[in-house]
């Protein structure tokens, strides 16, 4: 039995468009790549997952995945839910005991955060969620992988929570400030500069450079 992680990423030309009034395309690209590096580094150092796969329509990210020694799946459909469903179908070829979906814009995540989330229970079936500060789902572990429907979008945390409760299985919610912090707006980016004062993360260094102009 194996535990897999999925990291979905938009095309770099489409990612973080809410920052378009503040950052040019190259700056947004640099930020997205830095955050992805941070997430993949934390996942790799956690040594929790048999395999990790990036799924994206952007083939340029295959190099990033390869640099972190993780798999790459080329996304065919549009949208986050379609990406995750495609990755789940791909992983169904293996004897997968759990799949953990991790969004790619969690720059503060540490290996220990994923350890806490994964090891909160070894029961199966189970659902483990790390909500965002904005009502979304930043990390979701499902065991077995298709236990509940993928419902990313507005208020996805509540949707995933209700879906798990509706299955009458253990549902755990992890309150972790690093896993709850994602970057979508200029306010988030400014907060990253403050929260990562030591510039531990790649994204923190990029944000510092952008605001240091």
C-alpha cells in the first residue's frame, strides 16, 4: 500500500491573476515557481509519501518536478477539480492507500506540518483537512483516495467537511497557521514578507526582492 501526494498548478501564464495589478507576468511567474519549490521541498523532506506528482497544463513545470525528483502529469481538462480527478485516475493504476492533495501556494509549509497532518490517525477510511484562512481547502488527505468527491472552489473546506461527515467516517481538521496561509492577493504577499522575516523560504526571498524595489 502506498501514500501519494498531488500538487496541482495552473499554467504559469494564468496563475495568480489577482496580483496582475501589482506584479508583471514575469514577477508572478517567479513567485509561483518559488512557492512551488517551497512546497515540493517540504513534501520531499517529510519523507511521508511513496510518490509525489505535479499536475499542470504547463509543460515547463516538468523540469521543476524533475529537479525535485517527483512525477509530472500533463493536465488535459480545465480547472482545479478536473486536474485532481485526472491525477486520481492516473494514480488508480497503483495500489494507493491514500492521496494527499496539496495546493502549490503554501510557502510557509514545513515538513513537520505534513507529518502532523498525515500522522493524526492511521485509520482508513478517513479524511484529514487543513483549511485556508479564506474558507478553502489547502491540504486534503483521503483514504481511500476516492472516499469523497473533489469539490474545490468557493467554501470548499465546508463542502469537503460535510462530504466526509456524510460518509460517517472520521474527519479531522488540522489548525496549522503555516498550512492555512496561502498567497492570492497583494495583502497576502505583504504578510509573507512579515511572516518570513528570516527569509527562510524561496517565496519570502522573492517577495522581499519585489517589495524592496
